[in-house]
C-alpha cells in the first residue's frame, strides 16, 4: 500500500483512482508525482483541500506539493 492509499483510508476519503491520472517525473533534479484531475471531476479548492493534508501526512517522503489549477498561478503547499 502506498502513502496516498494509507492517507485516504485513514481519513475515510473516497479516492477515485480511475478519474485521476498519475505520472512520475523529474523536476529540478527531484522526484515528482504528478496527479492530473479533469476539471469536471473536482474544483481546484476541493483538490487543494485534499492535497494539503496529504502532503503533511507524507512528510517523510514529500517536501512539498505544487498545485496548478487551470487559469491560476501554481501554489506551493509545504509541510
């Protein structure tokens, strides 16, 4: 079980994995997990409300998360 699965189970969150595309990338020489969510699946605020506590939960593995919503500047979410 990965950290995201552990977090969603601990918070009793329904995580629709079939609606979220995940990919791994190297950004600035660092490992990044990128999650793409279709605009019609969730609002930016809903995604931010999920990503903030998920980032804190994964503090041993994740230094920060970067949230980029359509039409907005990226926001860095830190532990």
